[in-house]
């Protein structure tokens, strides 16, 4: 736990430095002033991820990458002394109660990040993927020795940047915990509803995010990209709705030219591009780009359009380049998008089989040959065997929300709330895409929960006009639900308190390994099962035929 906090000090300070650098650029370009600390740190996460990916194109992401990053952030803050002082003045001194809440929240998530369940896939390939990035950066055709190494999430590069085994004596995996902490602090802003005496639509999104956090605190130690992706989606939707509420954006399409600055929405769309690099299935969140695109095209702001397109391309380009280098495809596993003739390309048949397996595993079929089954054949089995009782209730509620939301969009009142409708449509389409493709809950919890709470919030906003005690009822239900969740958290803390992770963080698993040699290079595989962990490197789930492209691991592999 102590090492987690120390890791977070370096992580948080560098993310703030990078975010402050972005804030200065945004202010000078658009005159838009970003004051929220969480937003600054979130921008830092995006820039740090881009930095780690770019660095990986040229070498291992290790001590040198960390050193350059630290020097850059210190230089930025030193050169920005005036802006930093001005920013600090804009921040009101936090109340002792809020400071205490923040301190408790930080300690709580540091505790959860230090221990818990290590995701099966983390010892299967997450740890080795991060190790490859630490040691070599990008390796051409790495997916040829294990197709899951071609699952190129930008989160692994970010994790490698902050793993810092050279300092802590083990590869740290604290980024998911930090992102959960950032989201948790954002959800706690729901407390302002007490003063407002009402719940805003963004508060309903916060309720969804808070519920999600209560599901993952026992496994947030694992460096799985699913958690980072879902936390990012929650954060973007909450911020988007908050921005609508702050600017009172309940206007018709004809009045959009009278809206406040479009810059925050553009920045959130850049965050959506970042979400795509975390998990390709998050791509439909980019439907939100319709709002700023309409505004910019309507006003013919060509210079701004070019600038924002450049920023979005800069965020996604390193990820796309890494895709090509790892697998030979621009997007993996989509062999139909075959644009490059390279010698390290994963065979199209292998990529197609991999894509089919992802879908069938998500549907609970475990047989890639069943991938073509229509939804009415696999859905009953998935619903009956894969989902728990609470999850079944969530899915049924979401299907009802699709009907309610679809009908309400046609209502005259909602034609004047085009911004909220756009958010609902984005979440609904994302939910349907998840449901029809690979409906594993951890891939789509954000869509499942947000669709329910945003629809419910919209309905309750309407009902509250004639049902005056709606807010009180909701508050009572939230207090009851919160008490149950706090009790569950208390049981988890007590149950895990005997684990000796108060100084260090729980490490990856260790397994008995066998060894084989390819052109003088030793490779390892487990004696039983398919998990390999982090320490033994390079390791693969099973003994396979490996062909080097040239001499040495850095030159990569071919089929």
C-alpha cells in the first residue's frame, strides 16, 4: 500500500504537469480556462498515454522514459509559475470535511489497489504485454507468438510507463486504481445535490459510476484494460452532461449558435478518441462528436476544424501504428481491413478465428463455429447461464429503457433537448453494439448502467413536476443502497486485512515453467494451465513453433 501511494505521487505529479501543459495550450489557442483539477489530470492521462506509445516505437519504456517525463513536467511547471499561481488563486480553499473525504478516498483506493483478485487474463497475457513494452517497446509481429499480444490497448503502454520496476523492485500495476480514484472523486460531487435540492442528469450518471466502482474495488489491482475503458466512458459522459447543465444547453438545433464555448466538448471528444485506443469497442462514444462538428461547420471555423482533427489524429496515430507493427493490420482482429503487405502479418484465418472466439466467449458459447448464430438463438442461453440475477434485472431494465427512450425522443419536449438526446442515443447505440457483438459484462458495464440511470433520470425529471417528493424518495433509496455497499466494503476490508500488502503491492502470479530454445534464445511455457505471469520472460501459454524475423528478439517474429 505504501508503494502504491509512492507510485501515485509520481504518477499524479507528472499527470498534473502534462495536464497543465495541455491547459496552457488550450487557453492560448481558445481562451478557454480549465480550472477543474480532475479535468487537468484527465488531460494528463491522455498525453501520458500518447507519450508512452510514441516512446515504445523507438525502445523500451523504462527508466529513461520516466526520467525524461519528470524533467519535462518540472520544466513546464517552472516555466508556468505565473499561470500556476493564477490557477491556485482560482481554487477555493477546500473545507476540512471535503479534505477529509478526499484523504479517506485516496487511502481506500490505495488499499484496494494494493491487494485483491488478479484477473486471469493479467497472468495470461497482460503482464507479459507490459513486460515486452518495458524491455523492447514495440516488437514487429509479436502477435505471432501469442495472438493476444496483438490486442493492442494503449493502456498497456501507459501501465509500462508507470510500472517502474527499476525503482520499486517489482512491476507496479497501479494505473487502474488511480483512474478509479479519479472517477470516484468525480462521483462524490453528487453531494452538491443536497444544496440544489434536486438530482441533475449528470448525478444519475454519477450514481451509475459509483455502483460500477463498488463492483470492481476487489479486482482493481489487475492491469486489465476493461476497467480503464469503462472508467473513461463514465468520466466522459458525466463531464459531458455536467457541461450541458452548467451552460443550460436545453436549446433547439436552431439556437445552437448561441451556446457557450464549444471547446470543452471538443476536448471531451478527444477523450473519446483516447477511449477507442483503450478498447476498440468504445468507438461508438465518438457519436458525441456530432455536436461540436455541427457547431464548427455551421460557423465555418475551418482553422479550428483542422486543428482539432490534428489533435485527434495525434492521439490515435501511435495506437494505429502499434497495431500494424504488432499484427500487420490497422485494426486487429479485423482481417478484412488488410492494407499492409508485411512479412510479420498474422494469417487472416488466424485473425478471423480470433475475432469469432471473442464474440462466442462473450455470448457464452465457447465454440467459434457458432459465431453466425442469430441473436434469438444464442441470447436465451446467454441470458440464462451467463448472467447473475442482478445482471438479468439490469439487462431487462435496459431493454425497457430502449423502448421508453425511443418513444420519448419523439416527444415534442425532447426536440428542445437535443444535447441530452444525443447523449442518450450514443449510450443506447453503444449498448446495442455491445449486446450484438461480445456481451461480456466487463466489456460493457458502462453502457448497461448509464442507459438505465440516464433514462430513469430523464423520466424522473419529467415526473417530478407533479410528484413533488420524488427527490426525497430517491435520496432515501440511495442512502439505503449506499449503506449496503458500505457494509459490503467493510466486510471486504476486514476479510483482506490479514494480507501482507501494507508496504508492497500484490505481485503477479508465479508458475512452474518449462523451457525451450529458438536460435539460442530461451522461451518459457507453464507446466500446467496457460498462465505465465510477469517474472519469467519471454513466456508463452504453450510450447509453439516460433520463427524469428532476424537475429534477436527486437527484430520480431513472423508466422
